[in-house]
């Protein structure tokens, strides 16, 4: 599984830690930036990650910004992306199991670095359950048409 990862300035330090975690877990990743804590506009990086997911270039996307909200909103503007905001392990796991989320947005300023790591592990370890959830995900996809 290949993962696209991006952050704004608020999420940069956590992004660098997550990259190390991905390597330890054996995941290949594509870092689309940003590359420092210098202020940037988060929609640019959310779009880069979301487009890689939507095109099939990568399987999943991870976004990290201050609240997680802005990047999630921006990513969800790209057709085929189901970006979810996760602030703990359970919301991350359920985003995959029930919503087949293909992008996860993480709020760096709201949680500890240790919690970010747990969220990433929970999200990447979960699988879409299908069943009744598949019908609902299809209904979401219909909204894009």
C-alpha cells in the first residue's frame, strides 16, 4: 500500500514523525509537503494528497494540520475522495471500517504526537467492512454525480 502524506506548517513536525512510523510499519509513502514550519496555505497540500488518492496513484492519504478541519474540507472537494477527521483511535478505525475513508485528516494542535501515532496505526490497520456500509458509501458517491 502506498500512502500520500501532506501537512501545513502546523502539522509539519508530526508529519515528519509519521513518515518514520510509516517506514517502520513497512509502508511506502509520497510526501507532497510542506517542508518546514513556515506558514503555508493548507488547501494546496490537501489537494495534492487528494488528487493522488483519486487518481489511484496511491491507496490512502494522510493529512495533518492544526485542527484537521481545513484539510479535510479541501480534500473532500476532489471527486472520489472520502476524507475523514480523526481525533482518536476509534474515529480513525471507524472512518475506514464504516465509511471506507481513503484520506484521513489529523488535528496536530489538538492532540499529542503519541496520539497522532496511535491514530495512524489504527486507521492503517482497519479494513472496510462492506455490507450495509457499502450501500451508504455508494450513496455518498452518488452525491458527487
